[in-house]
């Protein structure tokens, strides 16, 4: 029985020691970096940044035909990553939709999403105005009229009861 308990404790100890070591393993083939998610209006130019790639490595960004990478209308663009493993590309599109942009640096791949919305439905940052904006003065007047009506009913009831008792 003690041998089984010791074996179980040994297996648990090895698992606890091995898990952090595996979590710190360096990325290799097939490693996925990070790309930014950008929302633009039709015709607007934005910057997509891809990070987590190997430093100072040639990279190639690919996009659907509806997306323009860099200044020229191209579906692919090449640029080297910087010392921190990041690279940026100028993106734009004249067609509304959601596009996936992929940047490849060796065996490392980073993806980002470009969302292009029509110019008239771009987010303005505010909440839609719904309903009727009643001026505050009219609300106070209506509330006062209700209170006067209630007070009139109370006074009339009191006067009627007083006359009935006489």
C-alpha cells in the first residue's frame, strides 16, 4: 500500500515540475503570432501591426483582392520585422466586409482582422436618439397639475364630510 502511495506522490511531483517547463518552451514551427483587429470606413487607410514574430526576419502579408496593402493595390506585401518581432502594414479597402490578413515570417504566422464598414454606418460613439425629448419644464408643470388635482380631491372630500356632519 505504501509503495502505491509513494508512486502516486512521485508521479504528481513530476507532473508539477514538468508543466511549468513545458509552458516556457520557445515557439517554433507553426507558432502563431498576434495581429491587430482594425475597423475602417470605406476608403480610409489604417495600420495593421503583427507582433510575436521572429526579429529581423523577412515577412509577407497576404490579403484578399478587395484589400489594398501598402500604397499600391496589391494582395501581398513584404517587409522585414523589427528587432522586437513586429511589423506594420498600411491597409484600406473600398468594399465593405470583414477580411482576414495573414503575415508569414518563416514558419511563424500571425493573423489579423480588417473590418470595413460603409461610410454612413460608421460608429459615431454615441447612442441612437429614440423617443421624444420632452422639455423638463413641461414635466414639472404636468406633475404640479397632478398634485393640485389630488389636493383638490382631498379638500373637496374633507369639505363634503364636514357639511354632512353639521
